């Protein structure tokens, strides 16, 4: 979002390069052109580090793999709500941020020999960012090399919105030898950002006189659009192993960009509207799971998001976007799967996992660990609680890191077609 006058541009550059004091909400999140990707895995997969492409569990629905519902024989549903706590450490200073957001809701319906039908809504990318700087600066802002001393520089940027995705899909099994799934996706993009800048200082004129001045500028922009995509997946069970593959691709489409720039330099104001080409980055994930017995399960996933194929108007910062790789590993323990009468703690599922992923900038990365438990609800439901802790860092920014802690609540359940309800899920 460019400023109108050269002086205002220089002020912005000075603010960003000479920040003495910084407050922010996920500065590294700016490396994701469309915002930080949400982990939409609910229940079992979330507590296992986010992996589940090769795990057969109908309560996971189509989150990790569209093929997962191929063997569905009950109506199933899933929900997810996240509570995120972020602490940003910058040298000796830190700031705390809290957010609460419903992320996912999905349903699956068996349709007999034809397989299963599923649909879901999820918040795929969260573009929320808040960033502010204060400091001072000296610069030559004109051809005559007039020296300007900024006694106070303040710059603030706020961005909200993200990408919401609706999915509808179908899956079926091939004589229990393999499960195949395909979903149609409709993604909705809506991001708006505002940048405020203010400077107060003194100018040393060519004749040696000092004069005070103040400059303020406000730039805002909004981008909106919708685009089509699809996901496909397959799961192949073999003895105690299950192998999985899932991929996602969005087609190129157009988005609308609205910009407004206003400056105190002569009361300048400019509004513009234009369209541009937009295409989300495709991705692919491979996974495998191994069930030792009815008590123990482990799973491993490896994925890559191909950010080099991302395309968008200049409003999005992505010129240095690199393909981002990720890996996750986790396990689940079920103490008493076969006891007709068992203590309540023996009915719980205990899970733990680890995840590592790169950001689109090759010097940035994040890792997380997760622990969680599934509490039985009724006969076929599960209330899952997952705690996650992680760090997001970049070697580009020394003494800077983002410390993440999250609590997620997920309710999943299923019920046979035509079954008479005798209790809750």
C-alpha cells in the first residue's frame, strides 16, 4: 500500500528500519501471504502432532484425508474450537496476545454401497497481524540533501481476515483393499489491512534555520475473492499398516483489491479499485500408521506446500516464498479397549505428538509438541482436549521468537442410521 508522497514513503521506510521499540502479533506470520495456516485437525490427529493422512478413523472425517470416510457406516460429525496464547519475545521485551476462534465443523453420511458423503467448513488461513514501531531517524528527504531529524516516529499496521473453505466430498472403498476420496472446495478470501504512520520532528533548511513539522498518513486496503479447488486422497490398509496420500489444488481466479491512501501533506487522498490474478499454493502429504494391537497406534506424516506456485497481486508479500516442508509424528494409547466393565480412566484415549514445519521463507521454522486425551461421551462420542506448545523462529531476526501455547476442544461423534437414540452422543 504505497504512500502518495516521497516524503511519506521515506518516513515509512525509516519507521520499519529504525524501530527502537516494537510491539507485534506474529510478525513471522507475515511470511505467509494469506496468513498463518490453521491446524484444522480435530480430536485424535491434533493431539498426535497433526498427522493422520494414513490413519483410519471415521471420526477424523475428511480433515486429513478425503478417503478416510470411505468405510463410514454411521452418521459422524466433528467440531473444533481453539484458544491460542502467543508471547512475542524481542530482545529483552515481550508482548502477550490471546485469541479464541471456532475453526472447523464437519459431517459425514454413509450412503450404503455408494460410499459416503461428507461436507465441512473450516477457517483455513488466519491473516490477523498487529504490528507497531517507535523510534527516531535522520535522513535526507530531498534532492537538496535537506537533513530531517525525526524526534518521534510511530508506525502501526493491522491486518484481519483470512481464507474460509467449504468442502463437499464423496468417498468409497474398493472391496476393503483401498479407500478413495475426492472433495470439491470453494474458498473465500477476505483480508483487510490498515497502516498508520505519524512523524514529528525538525528540519534543517538549506539556509541553516530549523523548522518543526509533523506528518501523518493512513493507507488501507482490502482484497476479496472466491476460487475453486479440489482435494483427493487414498488410504491402503495392509495388515497392521495403513498408507495414505492426500493432495490439494486450487484453480487460478481473480480477486478484487480496494485501496485508499490519505496523507496530511496537502490533504491528499486517493482511492483505487482493481482486479488481479490469485492462486493458492497446492500441497501434498504422505502418511503411514501402524497399529501394534488394539491399545497402541503410531502415525507419521510428511507434507510439502508448494508456495513457489502461489500467485497473487502485489498487495501480497510473497516474492521470496519458498516451498514449505513439514513432518509430524504421534501416538495413541487406549488402556482397556475390550473390557466390558472398566474404570473411567481406562476408557480414555491418551495421545501425544510432535510437529515441525518450515515457513515460506527458508530461514524460518516452527515446531510444536502436543498432548491430549479423549473423553468418551455417550456410546459413540468423544470430547477431546489437546494442549500444544511450540516456538516460531527465524535466523533472519536475531533475539526474536514467538512462543505459542494453545488449548483446543473438539467434540466428535457418530450414530448408526435409523438407530433409536437412548442417550446423548
